[in-house]
């Protein structure tokens, strides 16, 4: 574990030093994040401004869901997208050979080799929205801390799904469209699941588990969620993580390398 932490420190310090050479990107990323957040808030305001409310969700409660979604967007932009989208390029260019030869688990290397600080604005904006809405609703510090449990489960679920899609590049090489489809599905998480018809709720809970990413952590923060949903999120996160590890090993059986 100590060796992996040392490697992780080297990875991220090098990545930050490299990215900070282009500091204007931070301004562009901030403007982009503001634009996306403004669009989401405007869509939510159009609904609540006309007197319509999602069943059981006040304006502030819906803001918490949006804040969690924004946090996940920031996490994805910082950690997942810079790493997992490169799996396709490694397969295309044959540089995956060099990854597999390194004295470290290839999944760890591919998942953590770099990061992008340009996802930081979304992380900040998401935290501010959650803090504002939570203050209005009187959410206690204990609720915030407990909600970190399903939120962490949601991050593992998101990572596992993304990595599994990236691993399919062993067969299909160009899977950029699949990851964009996943990100499209994730956009449904900016609103509580009750905003959708029953069929969509079932799909976003049991087929593509978007509900476990935003709505369930928000319900835990608000003190509404039942323990069975938290346990379900934990079980799903563990299962998907081990499936992603198994699937990567399975996919590598079909990788013939660039030199063979």
C-alpha cells in the first residue's frame, strides 16, 4: 500500500505541474462550468417558478441533488475522464504494451496516472450549492457526514461502469461514443428520480443505476433514505468494482499487443 501511495503522489504531482503550464485553461474551465450550472439552474427554475414541484422535493432539496450531480461532474472531469478515456488511445497506439510491462497493476496505472485540475470549479460550485441548500433546510453536520457513505459508493459505481466501457476497446478499439452515451445518461441525475415517469425511474435505478449516484445520497443527507438503499448501494459498488477488475483481466486475454 505504501508503494502505491508513493506512486500515486508522483503521478499527481507530475500531472499538476504539467497542467499548470496552461493556466488560462482554468479560466475557460470555470466559465464552462458556470455555463453548464447556469443551464441546470435555469431548467430547475422554469419548473419551480411555475409552481410545479417534484413530489416531496422542495426547491432547496432539489438543489442538493443538483449540487451532488455537479460534484460528480467535477470528480469525473478531474479523475475519470483524463485517465479512462485514454485507454482507447493506448490500445490504438500500442502504448498499452508499456503499461502492461510496468511492475504495477495495469488497472491502477490506467485509472490514476493523471488528473486534471480543470474539474475543480465544478467541485467548488457543487459544494457551495449543497452548503447553501443544506443551510436553508437546516441539515446537520451528521447528515452531511453520513451522506458521504452513499456518495463514495456512487463514485465507485461510476468509476466501475466507465472502466468497463473503456475495457471494451480491446475488441472495438473506438468506444468514445459509448462513454458519451454514459455521460448522457448521467445527466439525468441532475434531478430527483421522481421527476421522471415510473418506467424511467426503474431504468435509472436497476438498469443504469443513476439513482445511486445523486438521488440516494441526497435522500440520506435529508434524512429520508431507508437503510436498505444504502446497503444496496454498497453491494452494487462492490459487485461492479470486482466485475470491472475481472472484466479487465478477461479483456487482456484477447489483447495481442502492438508487436504481435
